[in-house]
């Protein structure tokens, strides 16, 4: 079932990009689809988001992905 959810999330991202939406909007659409499909509670979303910005190992991955995007 997880593989199907992953396919749906990628499909949503591809559809949003095909509709000429910016990349950040396509990624946000995929994120919202993931939250909806996996039934992730709202407090967990905020806790994980804060954890990305307070843990250097996670933050460095985020910075690396942004740098790859800009290159």
C-alpha cells in the first residue's frame, strides 16, 4: 500500500508541474498528499518541521537539496 501512496504523491507532483505550477507549489502539493494519505497528525507535522531546523544533520540535508536545486 505504501508503494501506491508513493506513486500517488509523485503523480500529484508531476501533474502540478505539468500545470505550470512552480516547483515549491508542486512539492507542497506532494507534502499535503502525503499528510492526507498517511494520516499524519498535525502536532507531529509541526514537531518534525521544527526538528529539521534544530538538528544539524537534517538541516544540512535540506541545505544540500536547495543548493542542488539552484545549481
